[in-house]
C-alpha cells in the first residue's frame, strides 16, 4: 500500500516537472518570438527613417547643390544614425559682419564643385554637399571645438571622421580640383570639375592685342622703340618678379588672399609654414624683390656713370640702403617660415 502511494506521488512529481519544463520552453519560444518581432520592427523603423532622410536630402539637393544646415539639421542628417551616405560639410562664416573674404572665395570654389557633382551623370544619393554657417549653427562649431573658418570635413557613411577627413586647407588651398581629389580619396567618388565659362581672360587678351596693334599702327613710321633694350629689360623683370614671387603657385593651388583669426580678428598676410603661402604674401615678396633689384641698378649706375661725384655718391648710398634694408626684410620673412633657420640681418 505504501509503495503504491509513493509511486503515485513520483508520477505526480514527474508530471508537474514535465509541465513546468514545457511551460519554460513555451515561454522561451514566446520570448524569442517577441525579440524577433521587436528586431524586425526596429529594422523596419530604421529603414523607414533612413529612407526619409535620404529622400529629404535628395529633395534639398534638387533645389540647391549645397544644402544649408543649422544645428538641428546637422545633428539629424549628418551626425545621427542611420546613415548610408557620405556628407561633405563646409563650416564657414559668410555674413558681411564677419568680414571673412577667404570664406567667400572658398564658398565660390565649393559651389563650383557641388554643381559639378549635382549635374554629372554619376550623381547619386551616396554623397551630399552641405554648409554650416557660424551665425546659423554656432552650437555646431562649439560641439566640434572648431575656432576657424572656412573648414571642410567629410563625415563617412559608417564610423566617426578621422584626421584625414578634415581637408588641409592651409597646405593645399581650396581650389575645386584639390577638393575633388580629396573627396575621391575619402569616398571613392570621382568628380570632374566643370567651371562656368569665364570670358574675362579672353576679353583682356583681345584688349591687349588691340592696344598693341593700335600702338604699332600709330607708330608705323617709327618703330625704333621696339629695339629699346630698357623696355624689354623692364618687361623681362616683370615676368621674373611674378614667377619668383609664387604667382604660378597661386594660380595652381588657389590659396586665400590672407587669413583672419576669428578669435582676435588679427589678419595674417604671411603664412607660418614653408609649405604654403597667401596671395598677399606673394605680392609682398614681389615688391621686396623689385626694391632689391632697384637698389642693385642704382649701385651699378653709381659705379658706371661719369656724372657728378656727389650725385653718384648719393645714388650709391640710396642703392645700398635699398639692398640692405629690403634684403634684411626678405630674410626675416624666410626665417619666419623656415623655423630654426639661424641667420638674420638687421630685422629679426
């Protein structure tokens, strides 16, 4: 009798344990199903959000090649996931009260590049061009610890921006072609730059040819001035001064005219690196070279002329002063750009 009771109790316990295990299995399956449903819902929600963001950016890009953004738009479309597209952002200060001439020049090149991409056959929703103005998104500048403008940054589709995702404006300049090379390196998107036709050069050349032709026609009976050695020497010196001052480098790289520090408003006309220069710097170097050359010409004139001795002495002193002072100035600029250069003369 006791054995039968123990058997009934054992069967009851096994039945309860089996039921409990079955309940756990059903609960686990239900939980797994809920997780799967939640994941699918989340993926669908993220997919819908991504589609809305891409659709909105495409709509804005159809109106303007460069999309203007404030702080809220920047955080939603550039920083916040999901994102399967790259974004090029120009941080700038274009308002007149900021007096940032470099920003306006850089913006013109940026617009050329963005238009080239917008109207190219390779245009897609994988790359967008945007701009954040300081007066419309000061909080973005603070968030990124940015204290200078203009600045170009690439925000990749995945991950955070790296050091190479910030364009080296000071060393390379902001020409559209240079920006296109940088974008191709960061995104593998090739952009062929198409510039709008500029007839100013053609008009200037036509005017120059007309002027020279008219001058030759008026002087057709007396063309001895063509054989004037002094005139040809002056023309050759102008070409030499232009080339040695870096005008060709400016034409290729497109550097800014000068740099204004946004913190204290101080304007720099001399670039602090030996790898770059400003347009104003090349003008300064041209004038210094011209002044030194003028001093050498005066020294030569004082030594070879047969005029009054007192006059020759004055010419010699003036020429020597020009050479000494302006060469010292030129050497000081060289010393400020090549840090560690040990030599100086008069001006440090």
